[in-house]
C-alpha cells in the first residue's frame, strides 16, 4: 500500500510541476473569502472591499508574474517570486510582505536559500521552493519549504520569520542526499551512489547503505533523508524534483 501511495503521490507532483512552469500574467487576485480584491490598474495594484471601496494601492513591480496572497481581512499582502528570472540571484527579492499598503519586510533569495546548488533552473528561471507555499493558521502565517529541507513560517502582519527549521532532528548521523540506488522486491536494504550532498559530511567512495520501504522494485534517482541508516524522508519532500545543479556523479 505504501508503494502504491508513493507512486500516485509522485505522479501528482509531476503533473503539478508541469503546470507550475506555465507563464503567468495575472491582473486580479481575491482573498480566499472573496471579500477583498487586489486588481492591477495601469501601474498600481488596488485593494478594494466587497463594496468596491478603495482601501490602498501598491505600485506594480512585476507582481503580475508572481504568486500573490491576500489575507481574509484585506490588510496583508504576500508576494512571492517563486520563479525568479536568472541574473544576480543573491540580490533578487524573493519575498515581500505588505501591511495596509506599506511594505514591512522583504527577503532576498540569499536570505532564504543558503546554497545555490539547492535551486532548480528551468530555462531562464529559477525555482527555489516547494509548490505547497500558502497562508496558514487563519492567515496569521505564510508558510513555505525550500529544497534545503527548511520549513519557514512568517508573520503576515510584520513579515518576521517565526520558524526556520528542518522537520527532523539533525545530528552527525543525519544525511540529506541525492543519489542513485536499486530497490529489490525481496529486501528493504539498498546502497546509494551519492550524486549531491545537501546535508552531511562526504562519505567514503560517495556511497551509503540504508533501509527503505517507500520504493517499488527498480532503479531510482531521488533525494532521501537518511538517519542512522534508515530512510526518514518527510512526506512533504518525498518525490520532489530537486534539479541537476552541482551533481558529483
């Protein structure tokens, strides 16, 4: 059953990734309760309530091609550049927070992703986070996860980071690795040839033995969290495509 669920989960992620690559040019965004509308008019985004009253305006800075979120009270706007154009990536603004029309916080890509090996290059764009980013906790929080396995939460009123941590305890026996391995049907044990180190010291001959019951029989090229020789990859990250940057094998 686990193997079947994993296969379906991976197919769903693949389809989702394909859609995410489509170009965006949005000019209107609504809050989830549909009480507030954020609409682009000329060079400004105007926030209006359900009666059409103008609450505030924010200058357009390429937001039409980004992911935009509005809290259900209409006071906060989060703009995430989840498909950043290539260039000087460290200086690119990846995330902006607005409160009642004023920008209260912004983050460069380098503030959120420490190693440029852990991004995905798609043509002339860069993808740097999993696609499940969204408002959470009654819109008080904006939540995302990076390909470095960091789950980051932000206060939507202030833009301040309230959480930045991996969803598991890290010690000297914890590795996050991308690699090739063969899974047989008769054993949970397998050996990985490491292609990329996301976390953990370099291993002798770039190989590691571990146990997993989350893969069907066959050859795999995946990112796996291995702790004390066991696959403990969180479901949120399992099966994600992590790109081909900085591979060693």
